[in-house]
C-alpha cells in the first residue's frame, strides 16, 4: 500500500515550534512504520515519518539512538531474499571398464597327435599355426589356458597322464608365440567327455585339446 510522506523543502524552516512549515507531498512505495518509543523522537505527519529534502528523518529534541526506527529511511526495510540453494552438479559415473573377452578354441586330438603320443605330428603343427592366425584378431591377450582330454579307452590313470602331457605340448607351442602372455595347462583325462564313448565318433570328439583365450577386445573381421 502506498502512503505519502511529508518532505520538508528547507531544513531551516523546520525548527521545533515554528508555526510555518512549507512542505510538499512525495509518494513512495511501501509503508513507513513509526512504532514504540521511536514516535517520541521523530516528527510525524498522519502516521508517517517526516523526511527532509535530503531523505533524512526529521529528529525532535527528545530523539536518541535508542529511538532509532528503520522506517525513517523512506520505507519499511524489506528482508533480503534468501539465496537460492546451490544445486551441486551430479558427477557423471565413470565408465565401466570393458569386460574381458573369453573364447575357447577346440582342437581335435587326432589332428594333433598320433595314437598314444604327446608330440605334435605334421597335422598338429599346421592346426596350431592356423590357430595363431585366428588369435591375431584378439587385442591385448592376457592369458591362455590349455586343457587336454581323452576318450575312455585305456586306464583312467593312463588317460589322465596322457591328457596332461598333450596339454603341456600345446601350451609350450603357444608360449613360444606369446612369450609375454601367461599360458597354463592341465589335463582332465576322460573325466569330461563331450559325447558318448560308446561309438567311434563319440570317442573321437572326446579326444581333444581346448584353448581358452582371455583378451581385452576382439577385432571383428
């Protein structure tokens, strides 16, 4: 609500007890509150404080610092707006590291070794050379794990030892090609067949060497 404030044009004319006051009205925004003891120390007109032409409160003889009233400055003091809460930016989640690529190549045992042998034959060397070509698509190979398997013919102990020797032979070949890669091997004997051992085809499928490759990425050709 707007109220008028009496503004005195000349300070000299506003002496206490003077009968002549030359004034004009000036509209300002807001109310001027004169409350409590402050009213005893300030000149007022119609409930509003009287301001000089310089915008200062006209003080009476009984005015003191204790009677200070903020309304004298022209309008009620407005509370400063509260600062808006600072919204902290949510940090973007760090990208997850790419998962390692794990691939298993299965090599037929008959193509690698002669019967009851653990040294590579001619076909075996060619098969492993072909495997190295396939491994070129893997980037940053971190590990290779070789597992040997046999069929069920012969004793369990014999098959276990034969599978271990064949796995070690393949692991040594790969280690020579990848000296900086961790290459390990083990033999499983006849304990993990892929097919039945009751048929020739099944036994052939069970005689195998598996190479598990772990790498950071793979190039799709």
